[in-house]
C-alpha cells in the first residue's frame, strides 16, 4: 500500500506540472444538444454500420398531386408523399427495430420541396415530420443523417440556371440548419445525394471537355453548404458534415479535381455510393444498354474489383485523415440468387468496415428491412452483419491493464503507463484502451492508481 501511495503522490505532482493527455473526452453520447470534442473520424467509426430509410421521406413527383386530385380529397399531406412510393407510415417501432437489428446510423433522405411554399419556404408539417423521425432515431441510440435528396430533380438544372438554383439551395439549407440547430452531434447534415455532377456539362465517357467546369460547380455547391451551416446558429458551427462526392462515384470522387470544402471547424466526411457491378447491384432481371443483368455474384474478379475500389477510397481519404461514409450500397432481390445477395451485401459491408469506411445499406419498402415486422427480412444476412461488427469489437478488446500487449497484466504494465504519463522516451502503449481502467476514454493518474490497486488485489 505504501508503494501505491508513493506512485500516486509522484504522479499527482507530475500531472500538476503538465497537461493530462486525453485521447478522447466526454464518453457520454452526444444527445440533448451535446457536441462532444471528438473528431469526425471518431464519430464515423462510432456509427458502426447503417441503413437507409429509403423511398420514404424523399418520395416525390408531380403525379402524386394528380392522383390525389382524382382519387382523394385534393388536399395533399405529408403522409401522401411518405407513402406514395410504397412505404407504410413510419412508426417509432420500425426505427427501434433497426437499432435492435444492430444498425448504428440511419440515413433519412428527404425531398424538402414537397409542399414547398413561395420563395422556397419549407412546409412546417414536413419539417415537423422529419423532426419526429430524427428524434426516434436518436432516441434509439443511433446516429441520423439527413440531406437534400433528388428532390424532384431541380438540382439537375444547376448548370442552366445557376443563380436561381444556388439561391434555392442556400435558402433551403438555411431553413434546415436553423430548424435543427440545437441537436447534438448524433445528427449529421449531408450536402446532397448523388446529383452533383452533370453529363450535360461533361460526359465522363467522352472527352475531357467541360470536366473542370462540372467539377468546379460541384466544389462550389459543397462550399456553399459548409458556409451556410457554419454561419448558422446553435450547434451548427461545430456540426459534423457529410460532403457529397462527384456523383458519389468512387473513381470520380478520387479525381484530383474534386476538392473537399474549406471548413473552419474541420469536421467533415465524404459521401460515396457503391453499386458495382451494376448488372448485379442495380439491374433486376432485364438487360440495359449499359450493362447485362446478373443473378449471381462472388467470382474472383468480383472480389478483386470490390477490394480495389475500397482500397482506392482508403488511400485517397482515410489514410489522409478524411472520414468516408458509403451513404448507399445495395442490390435488388428480384432476379437474384439469395446466397449471392447475401454474399454481396456482407462482403461490401465487411470490406468497407475493415478499412474504417462506414457502410450504410440502401433499404426500401419490401426490401432488406421488413418494415411490417421491424426486423431484417433475411435473418442470415443480419447474422453476417452482426459478425462484422462483433469481430471488430473482439479485435479491439484487450486484457484490462495489458498496455504492453504481451497478453498478461503485471507490474511491467504499471511501470509503462507511469513512464507514458511522464512523457518518457520509449514508452509507447500497445493498446491505450487497456489502460482506461476508469472507463472514461482518457488516461490519467486515476487510471494508474486503479491499475496498481488492481494488481495488489489480484
């Protein structure tokens, strides 16, 4: 006990002479308006794997009004849009079911132009409904991402009506930012879906004519997004933001012409989508002029392509300190071999997750998540997803106190942590989390004393 007191006294004095080194502060989830002092890389990793609430709040189309005029009462509601693409009305139980199945983040695509008023004023009723869904997601202990999605296609005319489209974009994001300004860091804003990039300006399958112009406009829109959010109130100056890649394509987003915006908060991730090979991941059972439909996946060539694509994103972004969220990946089930679907989705998820990319499954009504029963439609796929997350946890789980990584906890670990806290040379920790005995995501003298006490009592 005398040795314990001596060590603690020495360390307390040392800590008074220099700052405590904190690897991560505030382990309490960022809810109720809390913005933690964590990096976007840490936040994205904490998301785990995710799922989309697809074909729901982003459902749109002029035909919806025509149908309601003919068969309804002629008064459009938020629910008319929400259910127009086949979704049931979303309930809290459906969202909780996503959390229960192991997902850590829900992406909620939104068509904010539904029921929009003069001067692009967003409908109060639509805004309230999105709030309700976001609250359900966060209450279920998941992160939430909201964006401006396809939104009836107005983003597609940006090159032809630049000033008016930019005005609309700014007005809409100003409203969204203000409405959600007091949410904590469990809510992330995404600049746009996958429409940033225009073949009318640059044909990727043709020459390079117009390429710089198209990329320049993408970069300008993303910068406008960051500027609007950072200049708004509440928690938005520190909010973690998701930047849409060029058409969210892996290769196009890795092109040097694509640039991440300037951000004074330095809290950004990049968004890409993965639907490759398109013959399997997009087409159902009919060929198109750009691909032939495939019912199976899993050849050596398929895996080679997958790994090369994921390595490309890791090299160009993760390794440079820029987090990556795969906002969508998926495939249909119609016309597909069930085992191939399972293999494709789990392989994409694993390849992304093991490289620290966050994969978010694209799921629509009648798809991979059963909204009626609030569970994954394919429970074998669910188990594969769970194994991916569990294997990561097992990989990162160490023997408490074993900071030198030799598989044992003894006095050498206590000495190493003491030297590390004193910034001594050659005192690198094999696994800092093993020393976090107080489980507060920081290392200080209290962990050292707890380690010593644990050793004495062993």
